[in-house]
């Protein structure tokens, strides 16, 4: 995937600029909370309009250096529409292109290779509803069996099918993926899924019997999380972005 288009800066009062800022903030937060794999994972955000274009990270740039203006815009064929000198990760395009193409309700999709996420993806049991964080995902996680590098159309079509109407997926032997109706929702969902993976692995490592809440309790907690997300206000995300602004607001540039 080559970059032949010149960089384009969206007007500061535009919807596109706000999406760029939110996505750049997400990349900075992924760096802050150790959800990166050098330059090899990615988050995508859908742009306004009917052409199917979306934004990805500039390939080769560490996540703590990503800004609103250096994000790369790609079209449905994977061509770089704007992004200056940077290319986009082809695997990133195929994964997120498949998800966004299959799910018109999704504004943002996020993929990670964290230590806990990859380790959990190796377990046949998947995500167990044994912590409050994990109960949020009870019966709400898709599972995609590993089929090779996610840069082939057949693999990504299967991936989108495995996600279904869920907002979280375990990509077996690979990592995690979350989606959201906003960048904020996709990030907070991944943050919670990451904690669920870490705490499950910690508990299993003790070798002690694990307490299992009832099916009714797990479903109640999962539904409560779903109801909370539907309110539209994401106070945790707003607090995180406010902290980024205090520490280094260059993600807005």
C-alpha cells in the first residue's frame, strides 16, 4: 500500500477534524496503557460520507507520535487518499475494512496484540465471566479461529462473520478486537476486555478453584453494561482526553 496522496488538514470546526482528534487521542492512550505492539497494530475510524473512507495510523509511526493531521485516509480499495509521505498497514486496512464494511453501525474498530490478550486467545475456554469486567462480555464475544496473516480477503471476510453483531472478539492465537459507535466506546470496551483477560490469567495461574457467578448474575451484569453504554455519555473517555491535554495536547495538531 503506497502513499502518493498529499496530506490534508481538515478544518478545525469540521466533523472530520473531531474524528481525527478522537482517533489520535485513542492511539496516544493505547501507548499510555501499554496496548501497542511497536507499530504493528491499528485502530480505524469511519469518516463522514457515503464513500466508505476511513482513517488509519501512518505505518511506521509510534503511537505516541500520532496526531490528527498525520492519520492516513484510505478508500475501499486500500488506496491512500490523503496522508502525505506515509503508507498504511495493509493488514490494518483489510481487518478494519472488513469490519466496517460488514457493520454500518460501527464507527471505530480497534485491534491489539497485548501479552494478556494474546495469551487469553490461546485458551480454549475463552473469556470466562469470573470478574465484573469479564461479565460485561458474557455471551457477547465473537471467536475467530486463526487462519494465517490477516491480510487476505478470505481471512478477513471470515473474521467479520465471526464478529457478528458483537462489539468484542477474540482472534484465537492472535489477539483482541473491539468495536464501537464511537472511538471512545471502542477504546473503553478494549480497556475493560484487557482487564478481564489479565485478571482471568492471574486467577488461573494460582491453580486454586475459581468461583463462578450464576448465569442469571452474569447476564444481569452484561445487560447493565449495555444499558450504561446506551446513555451516550462517556465520562471515563472525557477524563482520559482531558488528562492527555494536560500532559501533551500535540495529538490535536
